[in-house]
């Protein structure tokens, strides 16, 4: 980056006070004509060649050949040629050097006036060049400030922003070192009570009798007492010392505290020789411990658009040459200069830009925290409807971000050149957190359905079987009564064991039927189960209260219990699958910024399969972005291995990875991403919170 160095103007030569009147030794007549001109120092051309080139000189000559011979020596910005000739010189180069042509017989007074004009012309050109140089310098400064302003506006991360502010400030002022402080509230200080002014009469509305300006001043002082300075950053090109953040009070004891308290700019020529009237001082312990020498200091407040001081920028040791290291006292003596007024103005302007950038960064971070809190609260609220899946979205986000980070480290394969920006990593994380948000649109009884039968259905079935067993007891008691009345007591007692055995066998058969039903009610992870026995049970009938014959299992119950995978029938599964559509509709309502506008697109495909057999949109491989493919792997893995699903037991890690492998072979999942998932052991990172992108 180009830097602008502001230094004092170069000292003029001491000979500039008496300009030179130069002539060639070969032109004796010209030399004699100059004797009557007293305000110039007369010198031969040969002698003038030994003098510095910045010495102003007027050369009088009428000899074109001599001018041609010494053309290169004459062609100086501080030299003007007056030709004593009746005609213009033939050589165009020499003719271009001539400031004025005068006849050889020109009176001395006229000659002297022409010489004065030539000298004024030299001065005019010099002033114009100085003005142009200053203009070029100001232009460079403005361009540099514009570049810095653009860079500050583009950076949102506070740490990087502070680094940029201090680095650019040092470069533009050639400062060897610098530090940056931010104003912050003290820990434990919240909203304060209004300032009370003891000893002053108060009006009926509670205000004291102080003038408004005094009231405002006291309130500002109270506000200052509730804040402190945080030493956020330090840079030094000459020494390398470890840095640790610290806090300090805002007071007049330190330079930074003084600037933060008063808002005044402090420009110190030599920190070791401060005016006795200033309240602040520097701590020389740093210099003594490190061998450094702090000399010139420029400290400016960082004021935001509301004129509040949000920090202090402190620059140390302005140098003539930015590249020189101040590793000795002699280097400090030769290189360190005071900060010029122009540099002070530039840094003050830069400080204002920096303050606004810092406040914008803080606002950006607060918005990020607000949005992060909203996302977390939304996820927690949704998972509260289905406590059995609590934590699923956070685990999927952790796994997906970990997989994305692992993919970026891959050196071969189809994803060897894949890299994600910070914004794209944020997209991945937020899409993973919100991928199940649409479950808010699913009926709760379907959402939390743990078995194939709803709890009310199972309770009714249990009551039915209890009724059947009770009916068997009643029926068997009636048979016993009829038998004893018909056969008598002795024969009944001889057959009572047979009655009990028959009842026991009947009860056991009904209990076996119930156990079969309860086993069938359990969902399975993979398609499995033979449900012919359910049809056999459904073929059995019992007599209800109204003496009507009814089946032990209704057709609806048989249908539900015959679900081969999971706990949902086709209609319920469609309701659950509709959560993806609800998710997309919800996410599309959010006015995402351009950096993370792909969140709805990433989330919509987390149940899609590369072979087109997923849901709800039946997308195929070309339509499924890589971010979604990673989320799908993480989502399925957590659904398999999580121990929080009541409709299934947690699948062992090896079994879960095996099932994912089957899905890869079936063309459902991305095999390359799954291999990264295995090689990087991403499955172990479901508890690891990702880096805050």
C-alpha cells in the first residue's frame, strides 16, 4: 500500500540569499558589462559547476557555440539564460533554453530589470512545483483515506476491524508503533439512578436548581465513571512483545484516559519531556523493560456520528522512513520526528471514520447475536413440541459444519477444490439449525407418535382384551354352575380341575395374542416383520355387550400394526414429510441478506435422495447442492444413533454407519462426502459447537 509521508520542507541553500550572475570566461565583454550590477554575485560558468544545483543563477551569453557545448549543465530548473544577441539562435534546443533575447548594447538598468524578472520566474516555477507537490500529496491522502474508508466499511469483524484501523493509521503517518483502546461499560453496572445534586433546592417536578449545562455536565461525568477503557490492540515494528488485553480507568492520569475523558487531541513531541502543566504522564516501565524509547505521541479520540467517544487511537514515534526499525537510541534520534499538524488532521479524520466503523461493527455483532438468539429460541420452541427429539437440530448443525470443515481439507477427489466462505459456512449452520422448523405445521399427535397405534387406540385394545378375559371367566363360571346343578356336587368336584385347565389355556391364548399385538406395535428402523398372525387374531371373534360377534382386531388396527417400517402409515408419513414444505415456506418469509440468501434452498432438500426417491420434491443429484448433501448425511446419522427417539432404540455406531453405507450403495447419499464423514470421524463431533462464523 502506498503511504504518504509528511515532512518539513527542505532547507534552502544559504547561497540563495545572493543569486549568481554567471558568464563564460571566453566572453570578456559580457563580463565587463556585469561590473555595474551590484545585487548579484558574479561568478564564472566553470566555477558555478562546482556549486549545488539548487543555487539560483542567471547566465548571460551571446555565444551559441558555448551554450551548445554546455547544454546539459545549463539545463537546470534553477538556471535562466539571457541571450545578448541581435538574432535568435539557430539551434532549436539552445533557443528553447533562452529566457529573453536582448541586444548587446542594452543599457544596464534594462538588463538588470530583465535579470530580476528571470529570477522571479525561477521562484514562480518553484512555488508552482511546491503547490503541485502539495496538491499531489493531498490527492494521495484523500485517495488513501477513501480506500481506508471503503476497507473499514467492508469489515464487520471487530478484531479484524481494529487491526485494520491501527495498521492503516500507522502507515499513513509513518508511525513505528501504536495502540488502540475501546470505551466499555464496567462489569456489573447497569441502568443507574438519576444524578442527585445534594444541597440544592429541588423544584416540584424533582429537578434541582442547577443550570441545564451544569446538570448535563454532571450527568456526563457520572456516565464516565461507569465506563472504562479496554486496551484492545498494540502494534510495534521495532520490538516484539507479548500482548494481553487489560482494562484501565478513564482518568486524566494516562494519555489515553485523558483523551477519552476530555475528547481533546494530544500531540506530544517528546514523551520524556512533558509540560509540567499537563495532568497526564507516561509509564516508562515498558521502555525500561523492553529497551524501547517512546518519543513522539499522537492520541486522538474516536468519535461516532453522535459525537460519543467510543475509543482512543494512540500512535507512537513518527519516522522519516517507515521501513527503519528503532532498535537503538541513535536510530530514534535520527528517525523520530514530531507528528505534523497535517498528520494530526488526517488521523482525526480517520478516527471519526474508525469510530463509525467500530459502532457499525458492534451493531452488526449485536444483530448477529439477536438473530442467533432468535434461531436458537425458535429451534428450542419447535423441539418443545416433540421433546423426544430434543437437541436434534443442534447436533445436526454441529455435524454438518464439522463435515464442511473436513471437506475443505480434502486434497483429492471431486471435492478437492471446494472451499466455503465464512458466509457460506453461516448458511450451512443456519440451514441445519432450521431444517426441521416446519414441524410446527404438523399435528402434534402425529409428530410425537411413538408406536404404530396411538395411545388411546392401544388403551382401547387393552380394555377389549381385558373384557374378553373377563367374559371367559364369566362363561366358565356359568358352565360350572350348570354342571353342578345337572350332575351333582361329587361329579363336579371330580371335574373341577378340567374346568380350570380349560380356562387357563384360553387366558394364555388371549395373552399370547396381546403380546403379539404389542410386539407388532413396536416400530422398526428397517423394513421387517411378518404380520400373518395378526390376520389370524383378527379372524377370532368375541361377543360384545350387545351379544354381537366382533373381531379381536379391527381392520384399521390390523392395518396400523402391519406397518413394516417406523410407526407411521402412509397418510401420517405424508403429514410428517410436509414439514419440509412448511420449513421452506417459513424460511422464504425471512428477508435474508444477500450473503446468506441460500438458506431456504439448502434446507429444502434435506430429505431428498440422489436417486430421486426422496421427498417431498423428488429431486435428483444435479438438483441437490453439496451443502444439502452434507446435511442429509448428518440428519440421518443423528436420527439413527440418537438415544432420544421413543419409537426406536438407539442404533449402535457401527450399525448406524453400516446403514448409511447401504444408503450410499443404493445411490441415495453422496459416497465421497460419506467417505470424508468416516475418514475425519465427523460422527464424533456432534457435541462440538462449531467455530462462530
